[in-house]
C-alpha cells in the first residue's frame, strides 16, 4: 500500500492525564512522520512488537510513534497504565531495599518485611499483564497510545491491506504511506533516514500484500484498475491474527 494517501482515521487518545480525547490520526501526528503499530489484546505476539517499537522510539527525535489498539479501549488503557507504572514501582522498591540494608541492625527485620510487602504488591500489579501478555515489565512511555473502533479497523482492512496483527504503517509528512505491513518487513532505520533526507521512500516488501503485487508505487501503477481493487478487497475479507512475528 506504499504510495497511497493514509486515511484520516478516527482515533481516541488513551494516555492523556485528564481522560480520553477524540481526534484523528493526522491531527495527532501534526504533520510529522508517523510510525504506528496496530495491535489487539488477543494477539499473543503484539506485546513483543510494542516493546521493540517503544524501545526504538525512545532513541528517536522528530517522528511520531504510536500504538493503536483495535479491539478493547478499556483493557488497552488498563494495560498501558499497568505497564507505565511497573518500572516506577520496581525502582521505588529497590530504593527502599537499599535504605533498609544501610539501616541499623535493629531495623533489619522491618526492612525485610517491607521488601516482602513490596514484592507482593508488584506481583498483584503484574497480574493483569501476566494474564494477557506474560511477564513483560518495561514501560511503554516512548509512544502515544490510541484506540480505534471496528469501523476504522475495516477501513484499514480495505485501504491499507490489514489482515493480521501486529501491523505497522509508516506515514510520511505529506500523509502518504511509506510502508504498511508486518513489522519484520521494514527496516525503520533505513526508511526513516530516507524520509528525513527528503529521499523517495523505498517500497519495502509487504508480506500482507496479495501474490504477484509489488509494494513499489509508480505513476503508472497508481492508475490500478477497478477489477484489481475488487480482487484485493476479496482477498482480505477474512481477518486473522499473526502468530509469525
């Protein structure tokens, strides 16, 4: 789908301090290059993809990084909140343990009790994460967290070739899609460097594209026939979750 204009998806911002905010993808990216990870709470491979993108985003300035949950805003918000507070809770517990170790022998018993209580609290805080995602304890603060409903997901299926999760798209400053497909199908360093220098973004191989189609978009191929569009829509009717990432 590289070379097509990205639809201005209706999204809900989940990670603002004063509650949720209804907006659009283009409004929230504000003219910046955007790297967006679409995910589902039922996708077992999505947390790892989010971890990798979050870690990558922390070292980048300029592009807008975001996740878009596509199935459960409440659970997604809860998981994001849990993930963002886990590291802070762990750091506080470690500091308390260090202070207790340096205290007098008379305070040793109290310090041990405090450590045990902190461990119990951390286990309880991780319960929701463990249920859905396993033992993942890093922060997801390197990107914004959004939600879109089923109607917007269907737009992505029809216009972006969304067939499975996780699904990443890179949007240029002008709103044109530079890549859309599986995370392992794109070299973000190379693509973002090209976009930063103003070079034409290469059409990375999209593993979600139908057979015999290339992601490279030229002026001639932009005039694709109605028959091929109908064929593409037929190929993406069945929605599935990726287990291959």
